[in-house]
């Protein structure tokens, strides 16, 4: 079926959007698949690729991020998380069972108050860029991003740019997509409703599945 995902940074936020199709070959099996996974309080990724590989790899990444959070009482920051994820893909590429997964990793660095967006592909290539796309969308939307993106853009302009990109996909690509969208800022991960007239005004917390809470560590009783 192909995938389609977008990432846009602004003054103090990152927007991630991904299609919700799941299928095999020319058959679409469902159109409500969530392809965005929250990895921490201020970190999430949009992913695409082979269905089995994406599920296994994203579960592996999410649990290791959670383990780091539990052990260190601090979530991994976006630059460090991107380096670790890239390393895992690079190592799997040199194994007999490489992961066929492409990622857009977005996060907000609470130490510097800066947003980060990383383009990572199945070959372990990583780039820190202001806007990005994976899948079918990259063929028709990168020129739109290049024209309308500007440094320090506010959230409203970011949503407007995302809608321009989705309109390009809907009008120029045969495959029709439904999109899931989140926004990451200093307050955490938020679900964006693109069907609303003003999604920024209606920001709500992401679903419980997307929230990452640190469980209390288990302390063994003395013998």
C-alpha cells in the first residue's frame, strides 16, 4: 500500500503526521492503523515499512526508552535517542535479519528549549532537518515544504503547512490516505484534530497509550 509521513518543526514545536492505512500489495485491510508511537514525555516517532518489522522495531525502541527512563529517572533527550535508534538500524543492516523501517523522530529538548526532527531510513542514515517526509508524500510535498516553511514559524503556520502537504497528496497521488497527527512542545505530546477549524485552540493530551509514565522502581526486600 505504501506509506506517507510528514514532520515539521517550528519555533517551539514539532508536528508529526502519518497515514493510517494498513495493507498488503494492492489490498487495503484497514484505514485506522496508528503509525505514530510516543517514546517519552517529549519524544515520538512516525514510522513506515514492512508491517512485521515496524511492529517489532517500534516495540523494541519504546521499551528500551522506557527502561532508560526507569533506570535514570530522566527521559532520553532527542539527540541521544536519535543516535541510539540509528545505531540499532545500522547494526540490524549488518545482520541476517535487517529491519525494513523508515522513521521520522521528533522531540522537544527540555534542556535547551529547542525542537528536533530527525529523518532516519532503513539503511541507518540520519539527518537533523527542519522538515521531512517519508513514503509517497516525499514525491509531491517536499517542494511545498520548501516554499512555505520558514524559520521560527508559529504553530498555526505549521498546521497550515501540514494541510497544504496533505492536500497535495490527496490531489496528486492515486492512493487515498487518512492521517493521524500529533504535536510535541514543552508541555508534552498532544493529539491534533486536523478536521477542526482551529486544531491549535483545541489541543488535547494524547491518548493514554501515547503517554509515558515512569513506574516506581521495584526494590527487593532484604533477605
